[in-house]
């Protein structure tokens, strides 16, 4: 096979991607660098997918500076026969469908992607984040043991160096998530009242971005660190970096060898983003589900959704 320098780099990249995730067919030697469907067939179709995202609910933990969200059944703003008259709630019985009215007092809810404009208006807002953020190599640095001894442990450069001594150098352009197991108490509302919680030190953030040149980092708590001025977050945003907050299920992800798929709501000029992160891990990993296990149509439930007035959401029970 005769490949020029550019095609050779693409070929090697796809080879590395398939090798990291694991091939579903031993007879396949490489993925076609000119056809990404082969990457899906040989690596992603058999990979394990793990959701790293909290569900948004009215009673979820919210930073004390913001009000909680409120959900309501949506009403018709005008008469729309045969679906309903003005002021009527859309119901399955009357309209054939239902919809929800969301009062979201902030764009800083639950699992998030913080764009730099959250603190620095001269840098990109959430709708200006480039689409290349959507799929990246994922590194998970584990510091849950340090947090078990000190609940306010902040990731240090020495923690990163110890990780690299065991797993190798953190790849440039990767996403680094920090596992603390703080999210295991979610959605306990007391989480937002903690004065000491696990975070990432300013020195560690600067090392990751300036020495390892990562794309962005993420953490389980709703703040980057527990300093009075949130110095780490302030530095990140004013230097053009995004970050992930409110992550979940990092205990189910390999430290290296996975990818992360990133999706977020695209609000014009948005200073925060309701995000969904999915880890994509090798086919033989013990956690997650495969594409074959969730092929359409989606399963029918014996329990239908209904509006629960007390909970303020639709429940299935």
C-alpha cells in the first residue's frame, strides 16, 4: 500500500483508534482511512458506552447562588384544533401528545460544559464552541483514595505525575476528567452546602493546559476548587479554556484507552451549557452497553409516564 505523508498520518491515526477501542473482528487488519464507517464497524459498534451525565430534575443540587429549576406541563398558547384550546394543558388523552414547560433559572445546572464566556466575555460562548469538541481521547485521573482521607483534596501536579508514571503521558488534545467519587452522594442537596470538597488546584490546571496541552478538564463537583475566589475557574476562563462540571459515573471508566462523546445545548451567547458526556470504552470493558444491545426500536415499558404534581415531573411507576 503506497501512502503519501498526509494519508499515512490518517492511516496511523485510525489504526491507533481501532487498537485503543478493540476490534470486533480479528480478521480485520486496519480501518479504511478514507471511510470512517469502517471505524464505526470495527471499533465503535462493539464498544461499551457509559453515560457520565446527571439527569436534570427540580430537586437536583444547584449552586447556592442560583434558584432550582421548575417543570410544568405545557399549555397551548393559542387554540390549535384538534389538539387543544388556548390555556389547555396538552395531554395524551386530548391531544395525543404531551410537552413540558421548563423554568431554568440558570445555564449552570447539573452536568455542564462551561465555555470561557462564563467568566470572560471576550472568549467564546457556548454556541461558539467548535464542533471538534464532540469526540476526543479521554483520560480519567483517579484521586478518590486521597479524597477518602481528605474530602477537600485538590488535584496536585504530583498526582498527575504519579498517574503518568503508571499509565503514560497524557495525550495532547485529550479531555481529562478527575475522579473523586464526590458524585456518589448525588442528588443529596447537602452537596451544595459543603465548604470543603474535592477539586483541581490552579497549579494542576496550568500543568495540564500549558505542559500537556489538553483540550479541557472536568470534575464531579459543581465548582472547580474550594478557594474563596474560585481561582482555578477564573484562570481557565480568562485564558480561553472550557471545562466540564457535575460529572457522574467516572468509577466505571478506564483511566486510559476510552473516548468521550460530548453534546451540549447551543444557546446564542450562552454562558453555560447543559451537557451530556458519554464515555466510549473498549468492547471487553466490564461496564457500559453496546450499540447492538440498544438497537431500535426503543423498548416499550409496562409503566406509562404520568405527571406527578408532588414531584413536579413526569414519572414512570
